[in-house]
C-alpha cells in the first residue's frame, strides 16, 4: 500500500510538471498562442489535452480516496486480528507471536515477564453486573497501556490475566512499570472506592529457566507465591 501511495504522488507531480510546461508555452510564447487561436485543429488538440489533464486529476484523486479507504479497512482488520475487543490490548494471538520469537532457544539477557491477575473481577460481577466487571477490565487495561509506554509489550492473556514482556531491559524498568501501575490504580480507586481495582502480580526476570514459556509460568506461579 505504501508503494501505491508513492506511485500516485509521483504521477501527480509529473502531470503538474507537464501542465506547467503547457501553461508556459501557451501564455509566454505569444506566437504559439496566436497560431493555436487561428487553427481549429490545434484548438481541438489543445482542448483534448486540457480535458485529458482534468480527467487525470479526477482519477488520481479518486485513487487517493480509494487508497484511504483501503488503509482504514486495513487498520480495522489489523486491530481485529491483533487486539482484544474488550480491553483494547494485544490479544492472545499477539501474545503468542512475541512468545514464539524465543521458543526453543536460550533466553538472552534482559528478558523479563510480569503476569497480572485482576483478583476481584468475580466479586464485581456478582455484586454489580458483568457490565461493571467489563468496565473494570477496560479501566485496568488502560492503566497497563499507559504504564507500558516506552517500556514493554502488554497484552490480555485471557480472562482476568494480563501479560507484560520486557526485552533488552533491566529490573529498574520493571520496577518503574509497576510503580506507574500502582500510582494509577490508587488514583482510580480513590475516584471510585465502591468498585476498586484489586490485582496481584508475579515477576520473573533473568531467571535460570529453559525458555520463555518457563519464564512466563514462573511469573504466573509467583502471583500466588511471590517466593517461588
């Protein structure tokens, strides 16, 4: 799609260049202007030339409109394929894609994982409604998204579980990420104490494990048992 846009821009530039040359010849070469004015065949050729330019402009702008529609449809399709519709975070497929980068190979230094569990979602669903539970998932997802900027990948791993993957990173980045989340959750809960966000997390970073699946499993176990 990018090449299509470049081609259309170049086409527009070339047409404008030819149009500029034609305007120059007609209005600055007086003898040519008078010759065309006195010759019906030349006038017809010039008329057809101007009509051709006009049609080219129309078709190019129609192509740009179609191109914009394609880009919008592609973005929507890409979002549908890679994003979780409720949370707006990367979905399970996207989580699997980043995991597959490290499958079957020793983990490089600087790889970390944080698993999150939204612990009170069931009680929110029971006390209020599933709609309020979904709102809580969305609020927590937005917090994760904002906290992860420039730090890590975050995705919804299914249900009330969320995954953060740090690459070429350090423990200080993970701690900064967790501090951001803590601050934003505190602000959220202060604004609506009746439906607070309650969560637990487990961290695994630079661990002596075989591959990334074991790293994620270790982070998940540490949600319940931080000393695991």
